[in-house]
C-alpha cells in the first residue's frame, strides 16, 4: 500500500509442539494504522502465532520484528512495555478484582511505583495513582463500560468481560493490539458494536491484528487478510480477493466437509 | 478509594488504642505472655499471607526463615557479641538473601511442585540447624540469648516486650496494607488470579513473585528475632516442618488475602493449644480434628466463611 | 531415623569393596521400603490428584499394629500381616469417607491442610493407643545373616525385598489383568474427561485410597522389625517416601520404584562416606535437585504419567 515501514514483520517463522508443526514458513507484515484479519480453520495456528508475537513461546526458526527491533528472547511483559498488547481467546480477566482494578493492572508498564514507593508513599505516588484512575475511567468510557467501575469483573456478563479485556489491553497504550476471537460468544448486536469499537481503536492510531471466525465482521473491518491453514499461509490480500481465492474456499469447505462427516 | 482509606485509618487507630489499652490494663503476666506470642505468630502469618493469600504462591518451608531470624540473632549476639539491634537487620538481611537465592529456581515451580520445593528447602535448613552443632548448638538447642535493652529500657519485663512486639506488628500491618493498596498489590493479586494474563498485561511475574517471597522471608525473620529474645533459648524443633505447616494453617484458617485474617489465624492457633491442654493426652487428636473440620466446612478460612454464613442468613431473612 | 543397625565395621579386616557392598545392601533394603511408601503416594495421586500428607501416619499405624498383632499377641506371621493391612486400609477408607469426600472445593491448599490435620489426628490416636514408648519386634524369621562377598545381608532385608517384589508384581498384575484394575487405570487416565461428563467415579477413588493406605500399612509391616516403632515415626518416613515418588516421577509406578531405590542407596552411601548426621538431608537435596532440573521426575514422558 505505502512505502511506510511496517510495524510488525513476521519473517519465515516456524513453530512446532513436539510432533505437531503448528506454524511453518509464515511471512507477512502489518502496516501501521491498519486492521489485519488473521483467519483460518480450527487448529490453523492463529493463537500460536499470537503466542509467538506476545512472547509466550520462543520461535523455532525465523524472526519477528516489531518497530524495527527483533523480539527474540523478549519476555511477554517487556513486549507489553514496547507496545504489544493482546487479549485471549478464552477471556482471562483478573476475576476477583474490580473492573477498575483490572484496567489499573493493565497500566502496570505505564506506572512506576514499586515496593519502596508503595511502602513509603513518596509524594509523586498519589499523583501517579490519580492519573491512572483518570485514564482508566476514560478507557471504560471508550469501550462503553462507564458506571461499572466498582463491579467485580468475574460477575460481569460475558459480552462485557470481552469489552473489559480489550480496555485492559488498551491500558498499556499499545501500538499493536492483538485480538484473539473477540466476537466469540457475542450476540449480533454486540458483534456490531465490537466492530465499531475496533474501528475506533484504529482511529486512535493503534494497529490491530484480529483473529476472528465471524467472517462478515472480519471482512467488513479489515484492510488486509492473511489466511492460515494447518500451520501454513495459504493466501493474503484484500478481503475481496481473499474471499474469491480458491485455496481459501477449499480450506474452509474442506474442514466444513470433514466436520459434517464426523 | 478515599472511603476505603479513611476506613483503614480508623481501623488502625482503633487497633493501636486496643494495643495500648491491653498493654496497660492486663496485669496477669501469663496473659501478657500469650498475647506477645500471638503478636509474633501474627508477624509469621502476615508475611506468609502476602505470599500465599495475595500472590497465590504456596510455601511449606517458611519456618526456615523464622529459624534464620532466630538463629541469626542468637549466633551474632552470643558468638560475636554484637548488639541485638545490629543483629536484627543482619538476621533479616540473611533471611532475605537466602530467600532470594532459593526463590530464583523454586518460584519457577507451581502448585504441588512449588509446595514440595519449599518443603525440601525448609527440611534442609532445619537439618542444618540440628547438625551444625558447633554453631547452632545442635539438637539440644542454643542457650543464653541475651535480653533486649534500649538505653535505660529493658525488654525483659512482659509489658515492655508486649509493646515492642505489637509495635512491630502494627508497623508491619501498615506496610502490608500500603503494599496491597498500591500498584504492586494489584499486580500481586493479578498473579493470583491468572499468572498468564498478568504477564500478558505487562507484569514481570518472576520478579514480583521473588520480591514478595523475599518480603515474606523478612517478616518471618523478624518474628524469629523477637521469638529468640523473648524465650532466650531456641532449638531446631521450633522451626521444623510442623512449624511451617502451622504457619500455613494460620494463614488459611484466618483467611487468605486478609491482613486481619492473619491476626485471627495467629490468635486461634496460639490459643488453641493453650485451651487444648485441658484435653491432656487427647490434645493432638482434638487439634487434628479441628483443623480438618474447619477446612472441610470453611475452606476459605474463618473470616470469609463466617461472612458467607452471615450473608446467607441475611438473604434468607429478606425472602 | 536409623532403619538398619550398622554392623560394626572394622576398616582393618574389611576391604573397601566389602564396605560398599554392605552399604549397598542396607541402601537396597531401605530403598524397598521407600519404594513401597512412594507407590502409595503415587497411586493416590494418580487417581485423585491428591497428595496425602498423612501417608506416613498410615505407615506408623502399620508398624504399631504389627507390634500389637505379631509382637504382643504372637499371632502367626501371615495372619498378623494380613490383619494389619486390613486395619490400616479400613482406617484409610474411613478417612476418605469422612474427610476427603466431604470437601466441596478440592483445592491443593485445602487438601494439604486437611491431610496434615489427619496426620496430627492419627499421631494423637497412635499416642493414645500405644503411648509414647518405642517398640521393636523380632525379625520375621531367625535365619542367620547371609554372607555375600564378606558383606552381611540380614534375613529381614531378604524378607523386605521379597515382600516388596511380591507387592509390586501383584500391583502390576492387578492393574494390567483384572477388570477393576483396568477400570482404575482408565479412570486415572481420563479422570479429567470423567470429571467433565460428571462421572464422580467415587468407587475408584475409594479403591485408590484403600490400596494406597494398604501399601502404607505394608511399609509399616516390613519396617517394624528393623526400627523402633513409635507414634511419631511417620512424618519423616512419609516425607522421604514422598521425595522418592517425586524423584522418580509422581504418579508413575516405575518412577516410585526407581526413586525409592535411588534414595535408599544414595542415603546409605551418604551415611557411609559423608556423615550420618546429614543423612536425612539427602532426600531433600535430591528432591530440590530433581525439581530444579527436571520437575517431572526421572520418568517424565507423557506416558509415564500413569501406571
Ligand atoms: N501449548 C501447546 N502445546 C502443544 N500443542 C499446541 C500448543 N498450542 C497449540 N498447539 C497445537 O498447535 C496447533 C495450532 O493450534 P492453535 O491454537 O494455534 O490454533 P488456532 O488457529 O488458534 O485454532 P482455533 O481457531 O481453534 O483457536 C494445534 O494442533 C494445537 O493442538
Ligand atoms: Mg485459537
């Protein structure tokens, strides 16, 4: 599209778990400010790729470059610090904590108060706390959860939990946001609102990589689509070209066919 | 938030008043003694609660740090004639350093495996206390630990020691409360709720777990110091596996992730054996039964358990 | 805990080889005992995901029952052993029924404290029944020690090793050949799936408890003639058996065997060549070592997770 430097480059990445080749020879890149849809049948390796980008597992072979620097051997928390943030396929909130506290933890890398700071309550600590609260409230507003700050997050309805997880991921002010099936378990109205939210997030300058099985949502909001099947990249392109791609159709029909068989 | 803070302030003010009141009105030296032991046990429970209740990491070997505090001060004051007030920071530092070194590999484990790693560590330290007799006095114990003195004030009398211990307890409560209410406290609870998610939002879980482990070791060592100068005699049995389990029990029975629960748990586990003396040879049987029954019916500890029962009763009344 | 009385060794008239052999014998004897205890731990962990901190107390019950039946009442050996094991297994079943099954949220920490509570209870019970004295009973038979290359193998050691072999072969046959054993094994493999579809498999858990505590009782039986039995003997034995189970790989029969013998032998050599005072530390140093290096234990392939 442009000659801009890509925000994230995946270069010939391989990953295996024991005998299972979860990813092989994956290459693609994300332009800053784009929404990229990462799709593929179950077990294609989408979540695995997320785990590699967010530093949960090391890559076997190949390279992942973020903002011009390799992320090899970087721990998940360091990656959050340099601007990569994610959500989980099965929502992973801090369930015993309140909505507000969840977002405050999300700001962990953007605040400094350590053990000594909290024990001795240096003067700046109160200021930092206050700012963190303010930003948390703004984020709740942004995702549409205002008024629920003091509820226990585990007690929220499922759709709201998804929103809260996104807000928590945004709390670290990421450059890149990885969303793993954010629409799973949502109803139609909620899914539409989610689409709007993702677009709004992009307007804030955040690049989004979206794994999603809801095709109409993915095709509508993505600028670019990457298709994985059984650990390999089988296609990429604009939503329109990908939808017409024979390999993609075959992959989806293939698994659909298999599913009806068993 | 502000509400929470004023409520806390009131709690601590009342707590301090109670301490002062108890210290000046209770005449019976036996009661003062028991209350002093409750204070020491509260420090043990509090430190372990930071690790177990808040960060969700179990330790079955914490008596080792209790012992390092006690033996540390004993060795420094008796063998090296050091002032106890210098031995205190030295003993605490020793416990913290040991915790740091042991924590690095051990805290990588989780669940039962973490329990076993800490258990093994605790056993090894206890065996060292027993076997390194030239330094620790071996199985027969270490005698002649000096009385604490600060200028003209001697801490040999029950009342003074009571105030000393409870002063430390109060300070420790405030320190822990401040940690819990801060960014660090939130991150700890986040680790408890989900380590994977915590690291995915930017918490350096390894470093933080290590920090609380070291912190809780410091509280245990402080308790060990106070214990040693209270009873003047220590032996390995006090810091055995059973002692570690007793600490865990105080935390769980009192209530995990609750500062006041530590106080409750420590009180109960200090008083229980005193009451059970009446049962003479049935003491152990009754003690074991009580442990089992409390855990079966109130697995979240007495504080939470009683609250739950209260809430349920309230709900029934509403309908 | 001194399991084997060391025959007086005179460096003058015994070569170093003989000495090593002697330590090896006692190591193997103790190893068999640790292995039996470890098997009890592993079996239970396999079927219930539970670590029973009262396991050592079941060993104690076994020893003291044996003291009563064999030592005081002079029952013949085999009935005394069977009676002892039945008593201990019944105690185990009662414990499961009354305590473990009542737990609604079986979190590790809660189970740890309940089983520790049980261990204190059982120790107290042992003290009430048998008092604070330590007892010993004669060896199962009064053969003179075997002389192998100058080293002595006590007759009780032979008993211990034979009983151990019979028990572990029996268990293996039980798991592989009988329907109940296969059902237990299947339950152990798919307990998560069983849990999800709501099969409580209560019977299997009971059986696991019965068998596991029976193994504890058996350990107590074979150890009784070579140690002083008293109400407080269980804690250290339990912990060491546990180290053995961890060492080999928790939840695996072979792991328990390997762990038990490794611990027994290293401990014996440690006593011989380092210091007898630090002997008790061997188990825990090994435990830490294996946890740091290979947390799954020596046998830790996915397949070794079960019997
Ligand atoms: N931690 C792991 N250990 C072993 N195998 C794994 C692990 N994570 C993923 N796999 C395997 O890698 C393959 C890809 O899995 P992945 O979860 O990445 O798929 P996915 O595209 O996210 O599928 P879905 O749409 O179902 O979420 C699968 O075969 C899976 O079993
Ligand atoms: Mg996935």
